[in-house]
């Protein structure tokens, strides 16, 4: 994991921007927060969670046909193969990026299809037709197993008669522009689909199956994950055993435990956050300032209502930039907001890590935080301040993490000295 050094096009004073990043990169609190983020990601890694869920099953599965769909599909499939080995005869992967480790999957045939995300396209429709045909062609002796993670809503689709790809694209764009919550968006997507909302389970015709989920939705409801791609049939007449193996609650708990092990006092509210990113930024900054704890960690998913011609950014970058205005001048405060899938909006950065001087760096770069927020151009601003966080693909997707730290730099340095480097100690 590294903090992104890529500057957005058109950023003024790019030479100064690089210097500004170097000036604050050595702050030990940044390594501490990045290490805590990594601890949360490791806990919800799809490979690990699926492997643990499937190891030691009795009776042991045999002749498994495996379908993995979503942004964490490759990671989850690797975990299944590690647990079940030669019991898996066939594997169908439908994901966003070309798998890097599919060649490591031993045994059986592996078929890979790439869908589109976050906007579906013709690849998503082709992947949906293949998934439906794959289910319909299951041989009688095969044991079907499904691994579903966030992103499946866009990556795979078979549309209802009369619905068009244009309808689906328009719905998705409208949701982005209006900041529609994920649960409501997925319900609308399911209404256009022949395989979402429990309809794919109907094609199993009552045969037993297993479905494991890495959840990125509120309440971890299989009816909502992936728009209900492997949710229960509306008739209730399916025999699918469903299990959520990773959620943002697990990630929050892992961050809190890692921080406590370092000796930090922790505040980790159980309730997940949702709603407008700027309002949440105000809440988090307020709680961080007033909390007696040194570290606050929240899990959930925010929304952003976009202007007619938005700039670049995502909900986590928007939240972080909004928070930067509110902690300006508070030298002991820092905040990290990141998507656990490593992707924020239409960018390839996971989010941002801001501090008390972020807005000062923006001013020197001749940028205004308020204006960038109004234009939904947070990526441009945070590239200029050197505060973007880039993780690359994470192998999971459980929503967003926001981690706030209230600790002077000197105290963090002493903490690092005691533990031989806080990031290595966390991991």
C-alpha cells in the first residue's frame, strides 16, 4: 500500500505539490493509520475468509462447480480452491480486472469473464448470459457453490424483456448523480433483471447449493448483496445454504483490536454510517475532537450528490476533503477514509489521508477546498495536497472505513520507537 503520488491533470504548482508531499510524508501517524487500514483489509480478505469458512466441512464436498462473481471473485475463488482442492471440477470467474492468480488455481477447468464496473456494458450482459447458461447446464451429480461479492450488480446481468442496456446505464448514472443509497439502487437494478432478486436461485430447481458472501451492503442481506444475485427465491422454495463470511463490522473490529494492541484507546461505534459524505465528515470531525479516545473507527458507506458536470473523485475522497476543512489547525488530528475494495468512485485510488495542514497545502497550490467540493473534484485537490491513498486491488469489498486519530506527532513517534515501527507492529 502506498500513498498515491499521481497528480491530477491541470493541478497548479505541481513541482510544489511534490515537495509538499515529501514534507509531510515522514509523519509517523501516517504509517500508523495505513497500517491500521491494512489490518482491517487483511481481516476481510476474500481468500482468507472463504478458506476458513470451507475448511473442514462435513461431509466433504465432492464434484463442486464453483461460480465466483464480484470484485473479490478471484480472491474468494483462490480461498475455495485452497480449502477444497481437487473437489472443485469447474470454476467460473466473473470479475472486474483480469485475474492475476487464476493460473495458481489447481484442478479443474477455469473460465474467466470480465464484466464492467461501475457502469455495466455489453460485457456485463455477455457475462450474465454465460452465468445463466452455466447454472442451467449443471450436471445432476455436481454440487453448485457460489461466491458473491460487491460489484456483482454491475459486472453481470440478464435483462428482463423490454429492458435495455441503456435503461440500466441510465439508472446507474442517475444513482451516482443523486447519491442514492446502495440498498435502494440494488432494489431498482433487480427490478430490471432476470437473475437478480433471487431469480437465479430459481434456476437451480430446488437442488441443494451453497453461497458465500463478502458483503458491502447494510445489514449484510443476501437479498441486497449483488442486487440479490444469489438471494433467496421469492417463493422461498430454494435449498441454498447462505453465509456472509466478511463484512465491514469485521474490518472495524480488526482495526480497533490492532490499535488497542499498540496501547491506543479506541472508540468504535457499532452502528454503520450512511448518508451524505459532507455531513458525515462534520460528524466524524466533531466526534474525533470531543472523544476521549485516541482513535476512532467507523464502517459504512456514504453518498455524494453530483453536480451536472462533476470533476474527479469518489465518496471517500469527498468525505476526506470535507473533513480537512474542519480539522484545519488542529495539529493532533488526522483522518483516513478509504474504500475497502481499493477503488473510490471512478478513480483508481482508495481514498485519502488528511491532516491539519491539508487545506494550507491546497492554498499554496492555488486550489480552494470549498470550490473543489462543490464541483465534486476532490481527487484533483487531494492529489495537489499529496493526500491520496492508493492500495491497488485488495481482494475484498465490504464498504468503507474511516479512521480518525487524535495524537500528537511526538507521541506517535514515541509509540513507533517502542514497537519498532507502528506499521510493522500492526501487521
